[in-house]
């Protein structure tokens, strides 16, 4: 438990011994970049820059966090207010605003001890009492690689005189509790009590021009593209939005684009202190603030700073008669990271860095959330193709296949069938003159698996052509036998022996996934779908004809999962006390506590038996199930309670069997209608016979498309159980603090800890912080080795004005209330609602039964949400960019599942 605020401040005082040894003022030249805890992020960066060859930083000093902690420890009212702030509801804006305002007043009014005041005014005197200064906040949670805190605390310019500098130091301390800074810390998981404030005091630079340099494009992420914003006078005019800046784009040492703004106003320093907004003379308003040569020089300087800090930088600069001054540099925290290059055949064939193009695995798997290191490294170990991690997500390098003409067309074809936006993004990159992929000597990559599984396109001769249900039955039996062997053998393994065993288990895992018969069965269903949509569109003018023909296809484990939950509701519905009890169940941290209480109620034993039966078959599933660190339904069964109660309310007894049979009958009627219409055409018997064969093929194999994923998740649950037990032993031995610490280690690092019985708590802490920052990032569909995020666009002219374009994946049209849901636990749906969300994976399937339509931001024709939407006959459009932001919860929308767009009705 965290200590009370008062004790925390007192401990700070005791630990830092505020006597002769206490450092309250340090010159910038004395500050190292590893001293952010003492001088804040800004101060640490400026200290490092002041010693960097060729970089000029205005003279100054830092009032350290020791001074801040000393003043705060002597102000008990601050402690009390911090306690109130910690207890405030984060969603209660007025309350947070009021407490923050009280905190600022208390800090500004806090007494600065005489010796501390003398240290600050003495430092001013050494730099020049009559000079003007910039007094700038420098918090410990600022200018971090994971959170920049840009603009969250205050800066005061042109402060003249020691007394005014001292007053503004107190104002900087107080700005730690601006409303925007408090909210920003909460969003980034930073405790208000843990942040300390230093203050940087620097001689004022009165510039001719100033602005901001981004050493990478802050919009696209392109690392070789720098952008410079420039204006006349002080840079605060740009930062505050007072003026529009000139914008220069620089790539490879050359200005490639420029926009010169009409600069009507500028901010100037006043001789006696303070600043004033002035009007720029008409003849100067359209003059560039910098020449191209100055822009290139500035970017060259920025590259030197970027190289020093090891990541792209957001740099504030000033230009005077004798050159550029750097007044701040911090990481650009909004860029999506770039995967580390891995040597390979293409890279070995050329000298120097080789461009790469990466396709997102998460968009293929319908799970774009960040994964913890154990999660993504386990997926790497068990995947069929090499995968690269960046920002807690996985990507596949498709450069070799794009470089080879023999494989490029096949890759683009399969990408386009799955997600047109991915294909468009890849084509966008290929069209650029500056991005050239070296062609490998051989074309052995042509048959490699695509980002999410089987070979792209699949050779027709390799496909299963006979619609034999025994094939699927055999494949399911093989998988079940393999999982049963894993379950039997893994129980006896622990310690290093467990990891030796898992190395062999992963090979079996990949062997099952790469079973040629399994791949042929999957491709048979997909190719039959494509054939039906193409030919029936050509012959009958039908759009997405396969959708109705695949309704209630047999053997779909994911759609069965939703229907089986209806059967659970049937077991619960007759027992009012059980229903009432479940309505009160809280989604607690233990998860399964309610099951033990359930059996004490009339009908509770039958209800528990139904839930237990369901969990035995599906308990290994959960939201974002490809991440092994996510809690499974068996570990947290209360997750299912809202879904069960929705089924109790919205459906009657026997709904599962009834819905399945209705779908089957509709598919049969569609088949008969299609065949009859074909026979009436020229050469109709041949067309009908071919179509009948493809209908049989799609119904035999379409359902199997979901089974391999189910097999993977079954195996993952067994891996997780064994690894969780190992983590528990590490906690018992004092090697780690809590079992979940291992989630922030890669699989190899976890194994090393088990073998050495030693863990690095600093590494785990850094990984936790990095994961929090990755959660805020949006992964692109396509990412280049230059860092450019490319998401593609729909090149369509058949979408009405104002409608949102997407990919048609399940035919039909429906109008209803939009329910924008980002977390399955928050789902509260009424009959006729349309589910709008970022992505769905199999765990969302039970929810599909209670909605009228589906809209997602992520997805393709053969991803899980699309497959299940077709199974249930649910009109669906996926791949709708920013759908959860453009569609408001409660709005009426119309989903055009046949044509692939969404209309917002109001």
C-alpha cells in the first residue's frame, strides 16, 4: 500500500538530509543526463546538450528536486490536498479541478527557507543580476522516452531580477498541479506523489527567429524526414498557437517542401521584463523566417542531437546573429517504434541498410492491442514465419516477397482479398521512387507463409477438391490427440526441465499448424468462397453470394461457442434466485468466487454444472487470446456473467438449436434458388454443377477455418498454466515480487531467470513503463524501416457522400442504434443494436447473437469477426477507419454489409 502523503514527504526529507550535503542549485554544466531524478527531464537533457560538441545552450542553472521536496515537506496542507486528490474520482472533472487549484495556491504560498532563497538568488547574481531569464519547469516525469509532458507545466520568459526569479520558481513548482498536468499523469499511470519538480533558469535569448524541429515526421513517422516550424521572435508564439509557422520539410539533407505563412504577429521580450505581442511589418510578413541553408544547418544539428540521445527528438531552438541556440530537446513519444532489422538473404546481398516493409500481424489476427513481452515472444516462438516486435506488436517483413516479381503479385492478391487497406498501403510504398527493394538472387521466398498463416494464394493443385466431412473429422482428432498429449506430459515438468520440454512442445505446435492436409482444407474453404463470389457475381449479378450459402456451416467451433452460451442461459433462466444473484456478481479480481456461492441457491447446482461444462470446452478463450498473458475465462469466469444475463433476457428456451436450424434452412433455400437460376442460363447445367460442387466444398470446409486457432489457444492455456506455476515458485523463492512480473520478460529471459534464480527488477520496471506507453499507440497496417506508418485508403467512387467506407464481409443492410464498445466487459446491448468496436476476436462471438449488425475498425474478409458474422447472418462492415471515433454511441446508423459502407443517420 502507498504511504500517506505526509509520511512520504517526511521520508523524502530524511532520505536527502537537508543540511550541508543537500544540493539545491547546480549549474547546467554540472548536470548529467542520468540525473533526471535530481533536475527533471528538461534539466537532464539540457545538461547533456551543454556538453555536446557543436551544440550551444544558453547559460543557466537548475534548482533541484531537493529544494522542491524541502519546501513541500514544510507545507502540511500540500500533503492533505494530495491525499484528497488521490481519493478523487478521476472522472469528476470539477472536483479534480478544484483540488488542483488549491494545491497550486498552497505551493505558491509555501515559505522558501532563507538559505534556499539565498542559493537561488546567488546563482542569479553570478550569471548577472540585471539580465533577463527564462524560468522553466522541469518535472521528473517529463521529457521521458514514454511520456513527453510537453506543455503540461509552465514556463516564464523574460523574468528580470533575483526576486522575480525566486517568485517564478515557486510558480513553476505550483504548475506541477495544473489541471492538465494532473490529468496527463493519470492517463499515463503516474502517481502524483511520485513526481518531483526541478526548475531550469537560463539567460534569455532574444532571437530573430525561433521554433521547433522534429527530427522525424511527427505525422507519418518517417525517420529520414525532418520538419521545421519557424516564426519571428520568441517561440512561445508558435507553441501557444498565436501565429501560424513557416513549415519546412527536409529529407536527406535537402529541403523538399516548404509552406511560408503570413506572419502578422510575433512575441517580443520587453526591456523591463515580460513579453508583448507585436505586429510584424507588412513587408516582412511573408518573408521566410529561415533560409533553406539555415533550415538544412538546423536539421544537421538536430541529427547530431538525435544520435546522442538515440531516438527522434522534438527540439526547441532560437536563432540569433551568431547562430542557433538549443533551449530544449525531448523524445517524440507519439512515433510508432521501428522493428530491429534482422539479417537475411536480401540484407546480405547488398551493402548498407536495406529497406524493409512490415505488415501488421495484429490486423490479421484481429488484435491490435499492445502485448507484454512474454506474450509477443511466445507468439514469435510458435509462429510459422519470422516476426519482428515493435511497440508491443508483431510484424512480418514482406520485403523479400515484394522485391521478387514472381511472388509480389501473389502477396498483393492475398493481402487484397483479406484487407484492401493493407494492399493499398503496400502499393503506396512500392510506387515511391525513393523506396527500392533489392531483388534477391533466388525466389525461395515466393512460397513463404503470409503474415497470418498459410501460403499466399495456395496452389490450386494443393487444395482439397472433394467435400469429404471425414477430412475435417480427421484433422480435429489429430489436434485433440496432440493437445491431450501435451496436457499429460507438461504436468510433470518444472524448473529448467519445463523449458527444455517447451522447446520440443513448440516444434509439435508448429508441426500441427503446418499440417499440409490442414492447410489444404483451409484453402479449400477460402477458394470456394472466392469462386462463388466471383462466378455468381458474373453469372447472376449477386454480390457476396457465398455469405448466405455459408450460414450455419457445420463444425465452426467459434460460432458453436456463442450458441453453447445460449444453452447455458437455458439452464439458468428457470431459476430466478440464480438470475438475481448473477446480476449482483461483481467482476472481482478472483474471478471464480461466485461459482462456489452459486451452488447454495435453488437451481444453483444445475447452473454451475452448465457453466463448468462451458468452461471445460471454452475456458481457455478470452479477449486478445493470442497474448498468453491475458486472463482466460477459466481464470476469470465472472467475465461471462454479463453475456449470460444478456442471453437470459433477450432469448427464449431452445434458441441455440432454433437459430442454427434457421440458418441452415436459409442456406439450403439460397442454394436451391441459385442452382435453379443457373440452370435457366445458357450452358446452365455445367454452371449449376460447378456451383453445386463449390457450395458443397465451402460448407464442408468453411467451418474448419476457425479450428486451428482454437487448437492454438488450447495449447497456449496449457503453456500458461505451467509457466504460471513456475512464476509462483519464483515468488516463493524471493526471485520476483509477484507472478505477473514474468509477463514483462521475454520467454528467453524467463527461462534465464529460472535457470539462474536471479531477476533484474530494474528491467521489469522499465518494461512495465514501456508497456504503458505502447498501449497509447495505434499500430499501422504497414510499417517501413524508415518508420513511416502507412494505413492505406479505399479507392472507391461508389460510397455516398458522408458515408464511412469499409470492407463488405457479411451481406445485408440494417439500421439501428450504434453501441460503441471498446471493452467486452462494458457491453450492454438491446435488441436491434449495432455493435461498433475497434476489433473483435473469437471471444466476442457470443455477443454477436444479440446484435443486428457489426462495424469494426480492423478486419478482413477471412478474419474471425467476418467469418462469424456470416455464420450468424449478421450484416457487417469491417476495416472502417476511426469508426469508434467518428460514430458516437447512441447515434442511428445504417450498415450496408453488401456494399461495404456505413451511413450515419443522426
